[in-house]
């Protein structure tokens, strides 16, 4: 077995805990994937992922202008369209103002 170069063992762990720690470090199949539903979890239907992917796939970063960016920066809150404008290349000259707004 290769020497563990990335994880630090603790003398405060019991033998059983240390064995479990080593198993988790060396055997990915023993890990829990928290991005998957587990037995007994409630499944909640939602269209959020589809909406986000739809917005992402329809995003045309070249369609936003300096005026769009200025309008987005003038708003107190950021709509999806504002956010798209602020991510576009047209926002590059406004990075300092964006940073100041984010800090505020």
C-alpha cells in the first residue's frame, strides 16, 4: 500500500476511527455522494435547474451594450438580464464600479 502523503493521521482517533478514515481516503466507493438522493430523502419537484440551463443556453454575451451595463449598475437589485449584462464583455470598462458596488 502506498504511503499516505496528503492526509494527516491523528493520535486522538481510535483504531476503528483511523481505519474508517483510511478507507474513506483510499476507497472512493466507500464515500457518500451528497449530490445524489439517498434512501429516505424527500424528492422535491422543481424547474429551477431547467430555468437556469435555459438562461445559460440562451445567453448571447455579445448582445449587451455599454448602455445595458450602465442601466444594470443603476439598479438597486440585479435582475437576470442585469446579471447577464454585467457578465458581458461590455462590462469590462466598469469593473472598478462593479467592485465598489459589490463591496457596498
